[in-house]
C-alpha cells in the first residue's frame, strides 16, 4: 500500500503525460467525479482522495487506447478492456505499483435516448451489465463490502463458461447502441446509477482549463451544474468518504 502523497505525485506525473498526448492528438477529455470536484474546490487533489477519474467519448475509446500504448513513457502501461479484462473502461497504471492501489480511470461516455425516462432505464441497464461483467475477474479478497461475496461468487461461476470475447462484444454493442454524435444526452457506461450522471452532451463537453496542483486541466465549463448533478447542492462542504 502506497502513501497518499506518493499517489498524488504519481498521479500528477501520469496526468501530465496523458494531457500532453491528448492535446497533441486533439482528443476531448475532462476530469470527472472526485477529480473534477477537487479541481474546482481544492484546485487539486481532495486531501484524502487522490484517485483520478477522466471522461472520454466512446467514439474515441479505441483511438485513445492505442495513443496511450504508443505515447506513454516506459514507466506506465494501459490495462485495457479489449484485452486484459471484461470491464467497460481502460485504466492507466504505473509499473511497480499494484494497480489496485492506484491508477487512472478512463470512463467512456455513451449516448442515450432523448426521452429522459427511457434514458434513465437504459443507464440503469448499462450499470447492471458492467457490474455483472466485472465480477469475472474481481478479487474476492479486495471486496470492501463483504456481503457481496456470495453474489459475486455466483456470477463468477456463471461467467466462467462465457468467453471474454462474447462479454466484450455485448458491452460494446450496448455502449454504442445510441450513436454518440447524434445523442442529446450522454452518461458514463460504467456509471454509479445516479440519475444526475445522465446529462446534456452540449453542457458536459463544453470545457475550460483550471489549475490542478501544478497543472492546468479541463473540467466542464458549467462545473456548478455538473457537481450539483453528481454530488448535490452541498458539494462545496468537504465530506470524507
């Protein structure tokens, strides 16, 4: 287990490389979740939460993966959902540091129905798909909520007989069911199931750069709207979790 300050140091180094690669190749991205909150409220990491979350688009996911594989320095590597697991998103990790202790999540945004009721249903469906699929390779020892162990064991037994390629194909099919470029609303396929995560694409993708420790990184321009949707009206009050 590495210390928080070491995580922050590693995270900044990784962010600087990712930001450079994305800028050089005109890839849209934005900090998300606690990283966006930290950028806005703390101008950097939340003191007790050094994890880093990034949003990209589902249309760019394959391109981003290959750019990172080629462009990252030898200190880092990509754990991808097209080869290494059956998740819906890729992660960037540092060699010599267990990825379970620290990594950067690259969450792809998927398009959804214009009708909000249908959109929320689709969002919940995608969350279930991802929750079930990632059980296949999850470590039972690292599950924080031990009451989930029996459920995960059952899912593991079922998925043992399903080839990874079929799971990946199904995830990709659902993640691209609604063309991203034509969608009014978008959401991270690997979402937390909060209604607030389903939001207008034009608002979410309009970004600005703000100070983040010693870097300047993109967040949603209407950050108040985004953070209120994700965390509620009191997001400016620090709550340790």
